[in-house]
């Protein structure tokens, strides 16, 4: 008689997911108390935990359906709800209906992005994300708030700028723009010694002006999707931007990648 498998959940990966969830929740509470810099930093900390939980689960062979669902729920809080509320509390309250509408567009975009991602697991091209990933969108919104706080930018006029950035980030999440996932990078492989020096230089640059550098990095990544899409197709169609993409759209990307030797 075979032993009955024990019921329960794996501790380590779900503990990391919980830490990310806590960071997102803390960001909301901090923004309600007017601590917007701490709120933005908490969202970036949630990104670190979000990047760790999946990798730790794969390394320790502790993947589970529960862990995947829990991670998706935590992402919705940390990268869907938290950035929108942080932005709203920072400067959207004075914009009236336009303020909460911009925040809602972001939240709805994050929910739709996560739902679409969960339904495409195992069938989508692993080299690309379809639409801007929710952590990257959160990095754009939280990064702008952090920059505004760091450089004492007045929220009375910058709030309109942030409202546009927040709404645009939400729309990019549900777009069909192709974003590099960097999943093809072999993190366990050997690299030249100079690569370590470059990594050290990156840490130094980020440490000098973390708010500005992180915002620029995530903003450039958000812009890279439309640029790559328009550069990779001969004729831009509605399916390349939004809606249900056709198979020949991915074929055009694959064909163009082969031309570039990728």
C-alpha cells in the first residue's frame, strides 16, 4: 500500500511570496500616512521578493499550483492595487473623477494582464511578454512618485503627468506589444570577469541616484515594447497593438528574429 501524500504547502517560496504581499500592503498604508518615498521603496522591495519566490521554488523543486495562484494574488496587490493607490494618494485626489479613473485604468489593466498571463502559461513564447509586465508597470508609477518626492516636485501640476503615466502603464499591460522576458539568459552559466565589474558599476550608478535611475530604467523598458513591435512588423495592424493577436503576428516576430540571428 503506497503511503498517503502529506497535505500542506511549501514554506520557503510561499514565505517569500508573503513578504512581497506584505511589502505591497505596507506601500498602501505608508501612502495613506503621507510617507510616499517609503511607499515607493516598498513596491520595489516587493519586486525583489517576486523575483525570488519563483526561482527558489524551481531550485528547491517546490513548485505547486497553490504557490502559482498565491503568487498571482500577491502580484495583484503589490503591482496592481498598491501602485495605483500610492499614485492616487500622492496627487490624484485633487483631480476629481479623472484621478480615480486613471488609477482604475491601471488596476483593471493589471488584473487583465495577470489573468491573460495565467491562461497563456506553457503556450506563449517564453522569450517575450505579451504586454508590459505588472512589476515593470509598477516600477514606472512608483519610480515617478519616488523621483517626485526625492526632488520635491510639486504634486499640483505633476499630478497630471503622473495620471497620464499611470493610465498609459495600465493600457500597456493589456496591449499586444512584445517585451523581452530575459528568460533566455543563462544565469547559472559562466561569464567573463569583466561582466562582474559591469555589475558592480551598475550597483554604484543605482546607489548614487536610485530613484532617478530606477525610474529611467523602467520607463525605457516600457517604451521598448512599442518600439520593438513597430520595428519588427512590416505593417502595423490593430492586432499588433491590442485585441486578439493572430498567429501570423508571432510568426513575423519569429521570422524577424531569425533574420537577426537570434
